[in-house]
């Protein structure tokens, strides 16, 4: 917070705080939204479609930042995020609300990548772990009051104000950082040409369309559709197989040492955690009859745990390789305990306490992966490598939420919505993917600086 960095840091923290309010508030209000707009069977789409749209923006934002600097992407993200919040708040049915979430997802993708580029440009390496720890701390206030306020609005006023109320704060947060960010330009010698940027954006679109097709096929299959769903799902899978390897660092799917393994670990962790988080409030409301405002407090505990994990990472200065081995194991254990805690016969505070442990594991692991990406990047490819990390986040989140949503749609009993069995299955599956992230953690130490995704050498590799 010295004079040199104070304005920039305050602005960045404000953006993260607004993002936290949006995420925590929407997750808390969604059970009420789904009931009022008759969207229980499509519940997972409201989360996964946000992440799907973010794929397109994230793929474009990385190259855009490398060519033009962080300013254009940041401003575009602001406009789209606010527009999507307004559309969601005004939605008359669940389909329109999902459309609004997609627009917000585009905005989120264009907002998040510039933050990493700004940190890499404006802060020395010794301060970067500290700022990532502060980013997690910026979730504390939204996590303490956001879910409760959102729950109260959904119960006693209108869930629409959960969306309308966030937009002005997003606008103000970007305004705080703009005076500093406008002085940050592109690299002196960009390593990406506009044609390559266009190809990367097109690949991002192909990837997003493929993920969308896969989600829609899974949604139809859960509703009893047949051959058409299988065909659509196969086409979506083919698009993902075509696009993803070209957008992620070379060797990602072979667990190559260094950045590729960082990206794999990040994707598996976000798959497990965010797939579970989307259903925590719904589980508490459905199986235990808890009010949405109280159910949202479980998310508060997770965010507090996340902050503690990030602070722990920042305070440990040396020998951090073990963190990306132990943290995934801890997440797998806590998700397994969530499966046990789903049964209504256990005290209601147990799921909340377990979720604190899940948040702690994510705080340690994601802070570590964020720092590693900057350590393994140079000025010319910082944007693309940051975008690769965010693409892993988005893909993991989409697969996690869409997969959990499909399991929920297939197994839930509309006659007895309080049954806990479907949640037990969801937690158990996600715990398995969290454990897989530990395998990638063993491939990260000793990696050489990676080839930038999309470069000629990376393509050859």
C-alpha cells in the first residue's frame, strides 16, 4: 500500500470484491429464482452457461492484452458484465435469465484476464503472492454479508435486486482502477500478430460452442431425449477435442512438467470445487428446510477458508512445491465428508464447517497456481498464459457444474425433493476429480519455462 502501488491495488481489490458479491449473491438466490421461474430441472445451466460464455471472452482477452494491453479488454468486460446483470434481473423466464448469465460470463472473461496482466506489469514478483492473498481477503466482506443480504432480498423483497444491485458497484470498481490502468500499454515487442489473435478467438468460439452443445445434450438426455442428444453430444465433444489443445499450453493433456501441469491441476480443482459449490445452498434448502439467507452462510464459511488458505500460501516463503500435492488431497477429503454431511440426521452446522476446509484447500492451491503462471511467463506471453489458466478455470467450472447438474436432473425425485442421496452421489464424484489434481501436482516442480500456447513452436510440439 505504498504510494507507488496504492491506487492500483485499491482498484484491483475493488474489482475482485464486486466479482465476489456477484458470485456469492447469485449462488444464494438461485434456489428461489429456480422455483419462481420453474427452472429446477435446468438449475445447473444458470451456472455452467456463465462459464461457457467466459471461454470465448477468455480466449480472446489473452491475445488482446498481449497486442493492445489490458485497457480495451477491461472496459469491454465492464460493459458486458453490467448488461448481463440487468438482463438477468429483468428476466421473465429461466431461459432469459440463463441468457443474461451468458452475457455476464462474457464480461467476466474480459475482466479477469487483464487483472493478471496488470499484476505482472505493475507489481514486482516479491509482491505478487501478497496481492493474490489480498484478492482472497477481498472475498471476506462479500462472503460475510453477501449471501445473507441476497437471501433476505430473495425472501422478503425480490431476487431481481440481487442482480440489479451489483451492476453499479462493478461500474464504480473499474472506475477506481482506470486512472492507473490507462497508462499501461502493450509489450514493447508483442509476440502475437493480429492474425494469430483472430485464430485464437475463433478457436475459443469453437470451444465454447462445443461445450454448449455438450451441456445441452446432457440436459436433454436428463429429460429423456434419445438419439438427437447423443449426436449433439458427440459433435460437442469433437469441437472440444479440436479446440482445447490449441488454446492450452503444449503438452497439457500429457501432463508435461511446468505450466501444462499447473493448468491441469487448476482445471481439476475448479471442476471439483465449483461443481460442489453450486449445489451447497440447494442441498441445505431442500434436505434441511433451511431459509436461503441461512443456507448462504455455508458459502461464507467456504470463502473465509479460502482466504485463510491464500494467506497461508503468502506467508510461506520457501519450499512451496508440496502445496499442490497436499491441497487437492484435502479438497478430496472434505468433499467426501460433504457426502456424509448431506444426511439430514446430522447437525446442520457440519456441512458449513466441512465447507470451510474445502475453501482452505482452494485458497492454497489457486494462489500457488496463479503465482506459478507468472513465474513461468515472460512479458510477451503473459496474457496468453494467464488466459490459459483462466480457460482451465472455465472448463473445470463448466464440466463440474454441468456434470453435477446432469446428475441432479437424472437422480432427483420431484415427489421427494428432500432426499439426500443425489447430493451424496454428486459429492463423491467430485471428490474423485479433486484427488486426480494431486497427480498433476507431482508434475509441477522442476518444469522448464513453457512454450506459449498458440506459438509456432508450441504447435509443433
